[in-house]
C-alpha cells in the first residue's frame, strides 16, 4: 500500500472567518490599535476569532501593523492548529483602511494586503460602484484561462511578505489570495461598512448587482450621525439597522454588526449577524457570553494572562 502523503500547505481553508460564515456560524472579534505589542500578544492567546485593527480612527502605521501581526502568533497554538489540519491563524487579523468608499484609495488596500491581513474593512460604502471598487482593489488581475474575471482585479503584485505570513509559496498565495465568496476558494474577506442613509438606501442595489460582495457590516455610529441623531442610538436607528439586515437576508448576503456588547449580542445573533465586533477587547465575560450564545461554549480555552 502506498504511503499517504500529508496535505499540501495550501490545501485547507486558511481563513477561519470564512469557515465560520460558510458553515452558518458567527465570528467574534474586537477593535484594536496596531501600536500595542501587549494587545497583540493578548489577542493572539484569546478566544476571539479575529482582531480588527482600526487604521481609520487611529494612526495609519503599516510598520506597527506588521509588528502586531507577528506578535499575534503564538507558536504553540500555530503548531496545535497544524497538527489538527488547520493551517490558518487561530485569531485572524483584519484591518480597516482610513479612506471612505468613494475615495478609491487602492494603494491603502494594497499595503495592508501585502502585510498579510486576511480581510479589509471598507468604511462608508454608499453605492454599487463603491462596493465593486472595493473588490477590485483586493483582487489580482486574473490569470490566463480563469473565468471569474469580473470585477477586474487591480491589486499590484508584490506578495513576498504576505505569502511568508500565510505560509504559502508565491504561486499558492496567488491562487488563494482572491476574494470570497466571488471565488469560493478565496481566502480574502471583503467587509463593506454600510453606515449612512445613502448606503442603506442603495443596499438593495448593492446586494443585487454585486452578488458576492463579502460581508456587509451594518455600523450604528456613523449611521446615527447620518440620520441626524448625533451619535445617539434611539429605536428608529435600530429599526433602520434591522431593515438593512432583512435586505441582506433576502439576497443571501452575510452581514454583521460593529456594535456588539454583553447586552445585545444575543439579539444580534438572533437577527442573523455572522460577524460581530465586541466593543471592549478585554471584556472576557462578554466574549464568553457571546460564544455560549452562539453554541460554541465548549471551545473556550482559559482566559489569557494580561
């Protein structure tokens, strides 16, 4: 009998967030700033599914992000994941660019992807063109013979750092570094923030005309300001958010919330949110409550030291 060969490094799903969403689960993360090594170590040992580095309302520092990504890696956890047949990081790094959707800042997306993040959050996606451009900025131009050539990729090619962080060869990285679910095997997750009255008005068209836009992140803060509510969260704001959620569900588009708390996480899960950011990174009680609410309490390791 021939000896069975181990799976190639690029053969399994790398992006845990995509695995959770594909299976109907819920991914939990939190906001971090890239400049804190201690936070990077803490999040890498935590039960979160993803770390969302905010480069929009904090300093845009690519070197700080690069350092944070390295300190997130707990070598023991990486080894345990590999022995279990899972190649991706236990806590997935994603980052939010500072430019609004209308600004078409492809260079920002390119820099963050080249560092090695697995997802990009795009603020203030208001139109179909905004959403389509976000996907284009994350994609390489299609290789010869590929059929899924639209929307045309515009990402520049310099994968050396990202492929090393992912643990893939140059050509494996090229094949895997496409946007999901447009490419079902893609490992890059576009997260489009719908957070204005204009964005919610155009959401049906975005979901209809960009049939695989990734995840729609329905964000309450900017939406409140856009509605003239000065950052307050009255019932009419939440009704607008739930209406946006219903639109996503009608079109089969996964969606999430940027305002998860201990008090509302069960409702967010019940409403169908599949990607939830919790406000306080170090509120372990809120995270554990969220994981239990999602039916994942058995996965909990001990809380990391702080």
